C-alpha cells in the first residue's frame, strides 16, 4: 500500500513536469525591438491657435465656427468637361443666305425660307398651312353674331344673294340690294346725310366680328369731333363693295363709308377694309373709290384706323372728290 502511494506521487510529478515543459515550448517570445503601435497621436499636429474670448455686451449672441474649410488652390482645379468627349460645344455655323432669310422673316409674315423635307414641305410648315387655310374658309362661310349688331344698334338688310355659294359664284348679285332691303332702308334711314356708314361681312365675317366695334366707335367719335353729320348706320349681309352705289341712289349722301371684310389669306383671315367714295351713284367707276385696308390687330390698329378715317372724310368733303380725282385736286 505504501509502495503504491509513492509510485503514484512520482508518476504525478513526472506528468506535471512534462506538461509544464510542453507549455513553455509553445509560448512565443515577443522581440524586444518591436515598436508599440499607437492608434492616435498624443500631441496636436499643425499650428494651433488659442481663441481668446471676446467680451461682448450683455445679451449679444455670437457664433463660433467649429470647422475650418480648407482653402482651394485654384491652380490645381481642373475645368470640368462640357461634353462627353471633353470638348466645348460650339454654336452651329450659319451661312450668309440663312442669315439673310432670318432677317426677311422678321420683317414679313410671309412663308419664306421655311425649307423642305425631301420633295415635300416640313411637317410643321404643312400643318400651319392647313390651319391657316381652314381659318380662311371659316371666315368666308362664317356668320356675324347678332348680339354684335344689336350692341352697335345696327339693323340688317340683305343683298340679292341667296346663300354663300351663290355669293362666291355671282359677285354681281352682291352689288345689289334686295327689294325688301331697299324698302327697309328708305323707311328707317336718314335722307341726304353728309356721311353714310355701312358695314358688311363681305368675304370675312371674322373681320367684322373682331374689328367692327373698335373701328366704328372710333370713327363715330372722330366725326362728332369734326362736326360732320352722320346718317343711320346699318349692316348688309353678303354685300360687295359696289353696293354703296345702290345705297347712294337711295339716300343721296355726300360720302359713303363701307366697312367690309377682306378676302382672307393665309396670313390673316380677319382683315377689315374701309372703302370711301364721294357721292357714289350707278355708273361710278372704281378709280373714284379709295380704301384703307389691312385693319386688324396685326396691321393697322382698329381704333387708329377709325380716327384716321375721319381725317380722310374731312379731306374728301373739302375737295369734293375721292380716289384718283382727290389726288389730282390735292396736287
């Protein structure tokens, strides 16, 4: 029993010594010359300025910047490319012919230098043409609103034309008043006035709708300022310019002023004309008539046109002539 205990102690001591030897051989010794890594510097880097507290009056609020933006060195900044290939985009070069066409387009609404796509007009040009053509057709076949005539106090009479198709095919019928219209004019109008004003849709109802009110009211005021007597103004549906001869025979005025819609074009479908004639009668030639045309918002302003007509009428009455005869007497 005693031997066994001694044997066990010796064996235990040997096992412990071997375990200590094994653990000591696996331990790695750190080199003495290895530097210790520091994660941050204990000393400040750069120039440090201590900001002194500035005394300010009580209640004043001051702000202190906690960060300092670095100054940019402009010499080191590279310009950003303006295109994907780092080339500046230059303006397209235009030929002298194109520059000249651009100048022309500024001075006229006509279709010049619009270009083409192959053998056809460009889509935008063609659509604009169709739009303007449709507006011209609507102007010819349109009707003047009744409320406009009522607002201006104008009664309505008819020429001998039955409808628009006949009006276009038979200009001669538009130059004559119907029998019913002749009777109505003799019944309602002042006889032998100095100036007789007549309105008609002519070839553009849109021209009457857009411009008649401004032109007529301006002309009326101008004649009143000049102390020129006016007759009873009325409206002739589907009339031509020479219908003023029929009116001259019926009422015997000194001057007839015909405000009529012009033939529409592809530039304007609402242009108004003012025809004037001294004592128009059957057999009056066209050279004795005179006209102020292109009255609309894109041409002669309607209000200015009405005032100018008063001045022309005053001149016609002074020389007792109109058209070519007036030019000859003035000279």
